[in-house]
C-alpha cells in the first residue's frame, strides 16, 4: 500500500551528526526498543488487552520504527517512502485489522516520546538539537504514512462491502434459499430483524454523486437498516427495522431521481423481502399509467394499473381481498357499488336506479369501505373497486354473473 504514496513532497534530509553520536545510537537501539515496549504496556490499556500475536506484530512495527529512524539518520539520501515501507513491511493490512487509526497514532506517539526522552542523553551535546529536529520530522512522516495506510484500507474495505451488498441484494431479489440470504446478510452486517420493505424508483442524475452516502445517513438518523442497489437507471432500496411503512418510505424518497417511487408491502424478514421487491417493481412499472401517482406510492394503491399490465399478484389481491369479500357479504353490495361507479358516483342516481333510498345507498357504500378498506366515496378508491368488480367478472363462472 505504501508504494502508492506520492513522492511530490520530499522531506529534507536531517542535519548530519557526528559518527560518535551515530555509534551511540546504534549501541542503544536494543535498550530503546525495550523502553518503548515497556512504555506501551504501562501507558496504553488497550495494548495490554491485545492477543499475544497482535502485541508481537505491533511491537515489531515499533521496533522497525526505531530502526528506520536510525537508518534515515545515517543515510540522509534514503527517501522517506522507502523507509516507511521498511517500517510497516507487510503489516499495513494486519495493522488496520488489529487497531484503529487513533490507537496506531498513540503507538507512534509513544515511540516518539521514548526517543525524545532518552536519545538526548545518548548522543553528544552538540548533536542534540539536530536529533530533536529529526525526531519531529520523522514522526510527522510516520503520521502521514499511517493516515495513508488507513485511508487506503478504508477504500478497499468499502469496495469489498459494496460487492458483498450487491451479491446480497441479488439474492434477495431472486428469493434465494433463506440460509444463503442469512449468511450473506451476516457478512455485510445487516441488522434489520424487524419489518422489511423494498423501495424502487429512478437513479438520481449525475449531478448528485453522493446520493448513496446521503441515503445511508438518512437511514442512520431514522434508526433503519439499509441496503442500496443501483441497476443502471433504477435504484432499489431494501429497508430494515420498519414499523410504519409509509413513514419509513418518506425518509428515503428524496434520495431518488425524478419520477415515481414505489414501496412494497412490509414483510417479516429479509428472507421474505423478494415478495415486497416483486410488488414494488411491478408497481414502478405500472406507475406511469397514473398521472397523479403520489410520491412515494404504496404498491397496493397501484393495483388497477398493475392488473391492467398483467401482474398476477395484483389480480389475486383484487379478486380475493376485494371482490370475494363483497360477494360473500351479499349481492346487494356488489350491485350498489357497481351501479354507483357506472352512474358517475351519484348517490341520488344510484338510489333511483336501484329503487332504494339514498340513505340506504350511503349505508351500503359505508359497508363496502368497512369490508375492503377502499371507500367508494373517494374517486381513486372507487376506481380500485370498479377494477376489482371487472376482475371478479372475468374470473367467475358465466352463470354466476348477476350484475
């Protein structure tokens, strides 16, 4: 990782010191290393809690740091990048796994403190100023190198996490085996154990390059888990920890591009999310048929358009959750809602057509609303009911028609 560091900023070589001071530094290198390890153990509680292997690895980094400082001091022509590669060697990846950047800087600071405290008493008096200056410059370069190591590790980890997330999203959309989905979800750190829903819409334009980060921040603020999938011009979100689907959808609607945004029904777990995804995508495909479609829209509000487009799930919902309950309640309700819709939503006209009082019409329409959840007095709901009646006729035996 260090080989990619820029050479544009070349650190000036340290001022030369006497051969006697260099000889003293070389002879005290072991004692400096021992003092450093003792200081790490006594001042950094987290260091004492590390496993023996991690302690050994970090101890080697500290030891190479001291050796690298002396090498740079002895050979001013050596580039800092070369020395830093010698200091970290094959450790960067292991270092970033073992400790955070903050702890790594604490480790280097401890090494520098030991050097600053002990080295002036080792070298000749005339060389102490040059040594202190070299320690400051060397520690600064080590800090820059650590920041670079951790930044590159974060980029690599982020790219790998994105690939894992993409594989998990594909498994969810396909409805793969539950065990496989659970395994992949654990790999990406998915925590959404409660309600899960899927949202679909258009991908934002190129002038919003940070939209995925914005979506993740929104999820964090709302206490929701989030999986993001970009499929060309289509953006798909899998949202976990949902309690109120409409409210959760509102959290993310601003992260989509122009056009409809549709969310599917809430399901109990990620292994069932393919059902929510299927309905959300079907709703998105059919949303263009409703010119006043809300944003975001519940896919259940798009049942007529989905049925017209041939979505079997929508047809089943209209048939079994709307038409069948009304038919079971008696033909009066079917006849009343059908007549009401055919006569332009006129209560008086329906009453005259059926030879009943207008209040009876109101009562029957209220019963329709109670049974189905769609209110015939609301124009959009009346359209859903009218479509459900048509679906019922198409799927009922011919002799069963009574309207």
